[in-house]
C-alpha cells in the first residue's frame, strides 16, 4: 500500500491498482476531495445511464425505421402486384369485350339470316296460298267445264237420239 499527501489531501492505495480501487481507498481514507469525486461519480453514472437510455431509444428508433422500411418495401411489392393484377384485369376485360363484340356480330348475322329465311318462308306460304287458290279456281273451272261438257254431251245425245229417231222415221216412211 502507498500513502501520498498532496494539497488535495492524503490518499492511500495499493500500487498498480485501478482507478476504482483508488477511489475506494480514498473513500476509506476520507480524502478532502471525496465528496467532489462522489458527486462527479454520480454525474458520470447519470450520464452513463442517460447514454444507455439514449442508446435504447436509438435502438428502438432504428428498429422502428427498419420496420418502416420493411413495411414500405412490402407496400411497394403489394403496389407492383396490384399493378400487375390491374393490367391482367384490363387485358381480360378487353378480351371479354372483344369476345362479346364478336359474339354479338355473329348473333346479328344469324338473326339477319333467320329473318331472311323467315321472309322466304312467308313468301313460300303466300305463294302456296295463291297456288291453292289458283288450284281451287282451276278445279271449280274444271268442274264447271266438266258439267258444261256433260250438259252438252247430254244435249248432243238427245239431239243424236232425236236425229236417229227422225232418220229412223224417215226410213220407215
């Protein structure tokens, strides 16, 4: 152990010991600057605690910043995914619209064809009705002609019979 005397007081310590050992030795020996050193120790301890608190705050801020950066990256990724999905949806919409347009064009063409065929059917029905009416008229005309022919034939038969009878009478006389 060493003992030293100075204007600030007497100190005792073990040669080669650390500063803390020296401080403890001064506390035991009751040096004049003990209270100043105790206050300085308290200030340094408070500063160290504040530095640790600031370090923890910095770590928390760094963690929050890292979390925010990750959230931003996730949001940007989601935004890219949404842009791709939107582009896909727009493409699918265009495809569906094109398909619907083509389908409507086909349906319109089929409708025009069906209407044309229906018009042909109506024309054929009208032609059939006219043909039926003409056939009935021809049948009526043929029936009348046949009846007229029968009447004429009957008259000619009667005339022939009368003529035959007259010839027979003339021949007999």
